C-alpha cells in the first residue's frame, strides 16, 4: 500500500529518494525547456542549473515526457524526475497534471519515498496530483513470488502543497483511487480465481465494509424470479451465475441512481467460440461490474447524499454440453423473448435482465457500464469510451462528469434505423443485428430493457477497460479502472444538483 501526505515545506528540504518536478516547453516556440511552478526550490538547490541539465539530456517539456537526472548530492534525494506538462500556458489542466504525476511516480518505481513538487494552485490541481500519484503507484503483484525487475512501486508519497482545506481533497482522492485500484485488481485477477461465486463474495465483503446493504441472488433465486438472460449465459459453466444487488440509501438523499455493470468473469464466446487471440484479454469482461461495485463502495465511503441501487449480473460464458446454443430462445427477466443467434453477444443478455430489474426501482437516472463490443474499440480506439443514451441531457451530463474526472468519453447515437436489424424470425428480439455500427446495435438492444420514462445511459468501455499496450501516464498495463472516476463524479454532481 502506498501512503500519501501533504507538506507545505520546501521540496529540497524534505526526506526523499526522488523528487518529481514539472517542466514545460516554454512560452514561445524558440524557448527551451522551462520549469513549472513548484520546481524553483529544487532548481535553487541545483544552483539554478536544473533546466540546463535537463536540456542537455534531451528534455523538451512535452506532455508525457519523463526525464530523470541524478542530483549528484545537490539534494538529499538521489534523482530528480522531470515530467513534461506541455505548453506553459496549459499547465493548469488538471488532467495534464494527473498524467504527469502518474508518469513521475511510475518512473520512480524502485525508490521508496517520492516528493512531488508540481504546480498546484488550488483544490482541482491538488486533487489531480494526488490521484495521478496514487494511480501511478499501482502494481498487481498477487501472483508474483519475486518483484518483477526489483522495482516495487513507491510506498511513501509526499505532495508539496500550501493549499488549505486540503484534507477533504486528500480524502476524496484516496477514496476514488482506492476504488480504481480495486477495480484494476479485480480485472487483473485470473478468471479461475474470480468466477461469479467469488466475485459475488468480494462484492458482499466490500459492501459490508462500506456500510451498504447487499443481496446475492444465487442460481435458485435467479430461476425463481425468471432471470433467463443471466441463467442462459451462465448455463455452460461449471461455476453458477449470480446477481448482486447493492443498495446505498443515505438519509436526506433526494435522488436515486441506478447502476448496472457487466460481470462476465470470462468470455470464451460460448459455443460461438472466440478465436484464441480474441480470448486473451477476456478476463477483463467483468470490468464494468467491478467499476460499478468499486464506485458504489466509494460513494458509500464518502457518504455522498445520493441513493444508489447497483445491480451486478455475473456469469462465466463457457461452451459445454449444457451451454445455450445459437438459435435457442431465452425468456428474459420481465418476459421478453430473445433468440440467441450468437452466444458471444452475451453481455447484452445479462444486462437486459439487470436493466429490467433495475428499472423496477424507478431510479431518477439509470446507467450501465460494460465491455460490450469489439466495435467500440474499432470506432473509438483503446482510450475513449462510447456513451449512448435515451436522453440527450443525461448523456451530456455523463460526458461532462467524465471530463471533470479526467476520463475520455464520447457521445454516440442510437440510430433508429438499426433497430429492425435486431428483429427475430421467431421471437421478440434477436441478440445480434447489423455488423456495421455494432456498438450502437448493442446499445439499441439494451434500450429495449429500460423502463418507460427512465433517463438511461450506456457506457461501452470495451477499449479503455484493459490496456494491452504500454503503460502511460497513470495507466498501467492490464486493468485500468475505467469509468470509476466518472461514476463517482457523476454521483457527486447529481447529489449536489
Ligand atoms: N466481451 C466482448 C466485447 C469485447 C471485445 C470487449 C474486445 C473487449 C475487447 C463481447 O461479449 C463480445 O464478444 N461482443 C461481440 C458481439 C458480436 C458477437 C455481435 C463482438 O464485439 O465481437
Ligand atoms: Mn462475448
Ligand atoms: Zn463479453
């Protein structure tokens, strides 16, 4: 566990193994690298020669850049890590700082204590630096017997800040980053150790810790209440499916938010089996469920004044003699009949059940989060999530919350003309439609299960939930914790509004 604290002392005087400072590309196109606010004390300890040293080893100050120089005894610390913050005029962008703090702390791995002397000018930038640092100090080591390359994450972070009222900012940053790192852990856990029964048990213990009431529907209860989508998807697996309901109902809440998260603990495709390569990252197919779980707990820990009903359908999508077949018809929760033409379009089946059930709570807003379609990543790449909705205002609010939280999300339409592609020859609905616009078709399928008059939004995080590329900023390889920060931010803004 990494600890974080604030200090208003001079960065050059604090006990540390490394000091992280910010640099910019200067004010004009011909200027060299310039120091960002916060770096002056360190520069003074270098006798004013820090920019010269950095320039000599090629630092430019571009956002994303990380340059390490030894202190040669100029400071108590062994090294200064300079993170690029881009153009001098843009340094106030909290997300640039969040990424810079994350990249700096990642580069500091192998050292124990890091001091961050970054340009903090208020609560928003303080929050960003704390979040970025804590997110950058992440490592998933549950299955390692020796630390990889002997560079464990920084364990003690000190943020230099003279900000007053900083206690709440720090508490919020810790709660939110804890939720993100928990989501990453769950996503990174091998699927044999996080099957639906285990995932539900994790949800129960976390809910209890957060003081949130929780109920688990096992396969018998799912059958009794007619959750045909969840049971159908789970039918091929040795581990039975679950539906977890978390209910956070603080006194004085004027608004209730319904959340649903896709919890496919492994997606083999089922009988419509995926090719081997497409299966490699499919332990991450519960990332939406993990994000909803962790965010709901964070909302509880923070005591936000908003009611939350979170529904987490959990199943393992496996092929076997008991699995559903392409052309089988499922009776979903609420009675709609769905012809399953492709068992790999399983997320919408478990989410359909959960959305129908969540709608019965009559929430003021309903939001689902899912690694739903490969088409999402084809359309928006691996860092931007797609947001669809039956309500333009709500979709805009979700995207605005993402912007404030520093997550990349983009509006996507639900084109009416694609809806007929989901018509079935024999049932109410088929589970696949047009291949073109696959992300939107999946959204249209989900829309069928949302209760009349409920503003609903759907977040497809298939790309951003799992980083199979290189680490960057505060984002590690593997599970990223996508959507968690947006969910907490959205709950906060609804609670305040
Ligand atoms: N879990 C996958 C979507 C996915 C793909 C998430 C890649 C993350 C990375 C989902 O269940 C799926 O298999 N979707 C199919 C739908 C198709 C059969 C209509 C897809 O996207 O190919
Ligand atoms: Mn699938
Ligand atoms: Zn899936």
